[in-house]
C-alpha cells in the first residue's frame, strides 16, 4: 500500500523500554490493515544540573557528542525502528523532540482528524483477538 492510500497516522511514543517496544510491534502489525502511516516519537527533557541552576553551568551547550540527550534520543529511535521494521524502516517517520512528554504528545495530536469509524471497528476487532494476560 502506498502512502497515498493511507488515511491517517498512528502516533507511537517510543523510549526503548519493553512496553514501548511492544507498542511499536503492535503498531507495525496493525497500521497496514488500518491504512495508517506510523510516526514514532521520542520525547526527552533537558535536565538542569545544580551548576546551571546556580548560573555557572554550560546549559544544553555543555553536552557534546554522545552525552547530548538529542544524540541519545535519535539513537534510541534509530535502533528501535530498525529492529522492528528492518528494511522498511525508511517508511516510518521518526521525530526526536525536546519537551514535556504529556504536553508534547497532546500538541502532536492537535489538528489531526480522529480515526474513521472503520479504523475504530478494526481496532475493536483486533482487541477481541488479542491474547489476555
């Protein structure tokens, strides 16, 4: 199915944890039949050090190379999407975003249309077939 045939976006928050990996796997399994593109986001916050609070730190400019949270975030996304999608990883939109997790996810959904009635029915049907814990 080409991206022109897809009707919406399935947003998946991913942090590399086992539950996020399970959510990404579920999305990969079901987005195609729901005719949805997948957008995977990793949201991170810059943590101020005591020196930053005191006004003598370097702030976010003090991060270099692999210590930079942006670099970590992009690596988490790259590895997770590559593991789940393999050769199809290029078909998945990924975003590394600095911000509050809840506020950022809410903002990302603003202005997007709700899933169609058919998509909700398909989600309901999928959930009926899902194994229970």
